[in-house]
C-alpha cells in the first residue's frame, strides 16, 4: 500500500498539461426461493421459512486463494486498465471544461443551452463536488481553478445565500470541503496536491458552513433536524409538508463527526449523533424503516419502506458511521452495526425476490408497510446496496484476506452472496437497454406481476422480459450507484468481470451523454436510439460517477477501502486513526 500511496503522490505533483495523449499520469439466498407464490406475507411466510444454509463457496474460495490469478498484477492487463483510467480522467476534464466555460460558480451546468443553474442553493456545488476527484486524478489545473474559486468566493456565498437543503449541502459541500482538506494534507493527510489553497482554508469554510447548518438541529423540538436552513441568518425550518426524509436526517453523521475530529469542537458530532441514537429507539420492521420522519413528533410517518429514494443512505450510514468510528474497536458504536445487521436481515427476509423467467435477484418495496402488498419496483438508487453489503461483510478487506484470516461469519457470507447477485442485476439494468444505460427505475417481472411491451430495447439481452421499464422511468441522470458498487465488489472479490462491466457502462456514457461543446447530459429515454438529451449535468457525475470509475480502474491501494470511508457523495474521509502521512 505504501508503494501505491507514494506512487500516487509522485505522479500527482508534477504540473504538466492536463490532457496528455501519451504517458498516463496515474497509474437468499440461493437456497431459498424468494418468490412468495401465493402472495402472502408476514406470519404465514414466517412459518414456512426453510432453515438457513450457508452460501456455497467454490473450491478456490474454500482454499483461500481467489480464482482470478490476480489479473491486476499481469503487466499487459495493468497497462489496459491504466489506459482506460486515463480515458476516465479525460472525460472528467471534458465535463469540467463545459462547466467552467458556461457555468462557473453556478451549482450545475446546462450543457445543451450553455447556461448555469442554481438548483442547490447557489454554493457552486459542482466546484466543491468535483474538487477531490480532481485531486485524486492529479488534474492539477482543475484543482487550482476549483481551489481558488472556493478560497475567494465560497465564504461570501455562504454568508449571503438563502435556503439550502441540510442533507444536500452536507453531503456535497461540507463533505467535499472536508475531503479536500484531508487529501491536500490536513489532519496528517496525504498531501496529494500542491495546487489550490492551504488545507486550513477548506476547514475554515467547512466550519462556517456547519455552524449555520447546525440550526437545523437546534431549531427542531426533537433530535430529528429540520430539512432546510437559511444560511444568511442561520435559521431553519421544516420542509413544506412538515416531514423530513429518513435518509436525509441519517446521512449527516460522517461529515459532522469528522468535522468534530479535525476541529476539536464536539458540538457537530453531538448534534448529528443524537439523530442516530434517537432512531435506534424507534419501532422498525426487522430493522427496516419508513421513508418519512417528523421533526415535530420525532416519530416515523407513514409505512412506505424502500431502499430507494428517501430510504437508501439510512442503511448505508449505519454501516459507514460505525466503520468510520473504528468499527469493532469502538464499543460505543456497536448499536449502529446491530441496526445495520438487523436491517440487512430484514432486506433478505422481506424485500429480496427473483424475477421470472431468468431469476434476477432484486430488492423490491413495501409501499404499504409490512402487512401490505410487495412491489417489484427497484430504483437505480438501490444499486448502492451491493457495494455496502460487500463492505459490511469484509470491512474493506479483500475477500481472500478476510477468508484466510477466518473473519467472515455466516451472515457476512450471506451478505456477500446477496451483494454479488444484486450487482449482477444492477449491471443487467444497463445491458438490457438499447443505449446500455440504466433507467431511473425498473420493475421486475414476477409470478404476480407482469406488463407487456415495456422492455429495454436491447433485443440481444437474455433479460429482456425480466426487466420492465415504464415510460415515465426511462430517464438517466448520470447516477453513480452501480459504478460505486462495482468499485467495492471489484476491490473486495478481485473478480475482473466487475471492471469489464464498469468499462461497458463508461463507454455507454461516452457514446450517448457526451456533449461536444463540453460537459455530459442526462437522457430522457435510455431505451431509444438516439436518446433525447436533457439539459442538465448533475454535480454527482463529477463528484461520484467519474471518481468511482477512475478508482475502479486504479490500483486498489489508491484510497484503500480499509482506510477511507466514502460519504454518500463519494467524498473519502479517513477512518479514525487509520491514515497518517508519516
Ligand atoms: C447522490 O447525491 C448521493 O449518492 C445520494 O446519496 C443519492 N443520490 C445522489 C446520486 O444518485
């Protein structure tokens, strides 16, 4: 690992031109049929449960050696991936060039009309979201441009802007600043760049921002924060309907905890952790929670349970906050792992099914709670789950190492198996369409549910009739979740197929979303060629999608999974005590 970090440092500190054509600068439950044939859930199903058998392992896996011969170490294969990694870096530079030309300082680029738009409160979200990706890729010029904009403009924006969403601002802006702080040398970090301002500049701005965001916690009558903050006067109020999203109130703690660690002021962590401590006390369905919560009563609202929008990162942060605070070394945080572990059992028992005819494993929804009907709907957002499950199983180690050290429990193996099955399904959500890009939402054909004439359009796909794509769900917003999980699955299992899948997805983004004048566009319909473009480049394309692809093609010791935790916007934060430059 030391070699990898040193390599990264050395290759990231020269200040050559950014686009170089030559030298590359950086180097279940299989045993259990999940289809509930009579559509009955709850008690009846409980009685029918077969015994839990361990997932099957291949002879290679049992032997503790992976079956792929460490293809990453083969020199010609290594060159191939280094060159592919360079292509991702070129795309990042192309995306930034469009943003810089037409939208510098706005939240997002409208790549077709050549405008900028402030959809996230006007803090230049693309600049901050993209910064640590530029640092990791060694895109020095972009680090300078983004760093200098942040140093000269961002504090003033924070002092004068109006309403922002607590969650979006925390994960994108606060998370981006904190990650840039560490990666540029703050907190004993690696100093991956000499460009941009001193690390303390990022930290000071992060503190000013967080001081204002804290009002969302302190203004609420319960430990559940309000969803919106008025930055200029540090006031806060609930969302129009009065409710907060469960995922939003539970996806703040990595950032606030890290800020407390590096600033020495515990107030950020104290407020943020009160939310999780409170959530621990609320009633759940096998660890699964409704997607809304009231800051007034502190109770969940409604019964809608899903791991897609408004639910997703609740589950992600239970695991990641625990790992970030030292995992099993930190007994004060055990309740988080327990909540995560119970929830994943709930996912297995209540939400996992198989499609017909080809048995794709998917995670559906319970829109009317535990006693209501199951919906075979899966948001693309759910594709964060394979990565989280794999991370939770090995705690960031390779599967080979974890098995050799005898660290995997039955539950870990079961979760790893589910991770691999879901990863396959998420990839098929891309391959089944004409463009090779996934829709925002897919439905799965089951014994109880089918619809004709709504396939993805790729007639060569085996899964054409397993995956149903409704007209209203056919858009693609350049989302990261599948490539995010591919990174985790590749690094943990070391199976090269995950890299190949990532490359296919990257090529589809290049073919259909690249805009000649700079930037990348969202699409209206992934099942139709040529797809109609949408005039928006989301900040997470630079903050997450391209970063995860770049890391998927990099050596595994670049931002290693057992030393860093990615926040839900892909901003890596060092695990407590795990990363020091000396
Ligand atoms: C990102 O802002 C985050 O990953 C969030 O948790 C979910 N949605 C988007 C990307 O799709």
